[in-house]
C-alpha cells in the first residue's frame, strides 16, 4: 500500500506542476485584462503598459519600475481622454445613419476591387471633412502613443528590452504561422 501511495504521488507531481503553470498563465491573462480595464484607463491605450505590468515576474520589474509604469499609464490615460471623447462623439453623430449596402458577391476583377476601394476612400474622406476633430484626435493619440513608448523604454533595463523584443518576435512568428495555416479561409497559398 505504501509503494502504491508513493508511486501515485510521484505520478501526480508532474500533473500538478502542469496545472500550476496553466493556472499561473490564466492568472497572468486575468491580470492583463484587469489592468487594461481599470476605471479611467481607456482600454486600447492602457493595454500595452498593462500587459507589461502583468509580466512583472517574468521581466523582473522592480517595485519602482511598476510604480513608474503605472504613472505613465495614468498620465497618458488622462491626456488621451479628451481625444477619445471626441472620437466617441463623432461616432455617435453617425449612429443613426444607414451604412452603405454591401454587395452580395466579392469583386471579381481588379477594376471592381479598385472601384470599391475608391468608393470606401471617398466615404472616409467625406466623413473626415465633416469631422475634422477626428483627424486631430487620431494625430494626438498617435503622438501620445509614441511619447508613452519612449517613456516606457526609459524605465526598462536593456535585459528587459531584449526579453520583450524576443517575445514580440515569437508572437509575430506565431501570427504568421496561423495566417499560413492550411484550410484557413483567406490563407496564402505558396505556389
């Protein structure tokens, strides 16, 4: 009986370790999403820094670094709020209008595709002409994203930057592999 209990314990140990790793991964994902959805933090702009903070153990972020990253995140959430509000107001301005009807079938010729693309660009140009605040908001948000990125880079050590770069390259490769997966709709076919 003792031998059976011991062997069962030895067999269960690797399974418990795998379960713990999976729970840790789920906890990290939950923390990423919780950080990204903090009240007062616009989701799209908060996520990159929130993801970074959620990886504090893996990146070996110090408490000081986490505090500085939180401060950067809060700063840019405040700076972006009026621009995001302007985008929301412009979007609500068009809420009651019907969208252009989608054609039943995909364009077959290059000329048809080009014509549809031009129609879409014309609609976009008309919208931006009617709402110049949208262009200003997009420009300001892009500038703030660049500044936030520079401030975040100043907080990280070279080792942490290297780890992040490796992770980004890994994810980019996974995305590329998914795009090329056979049987995926729209997958590229290599000739």
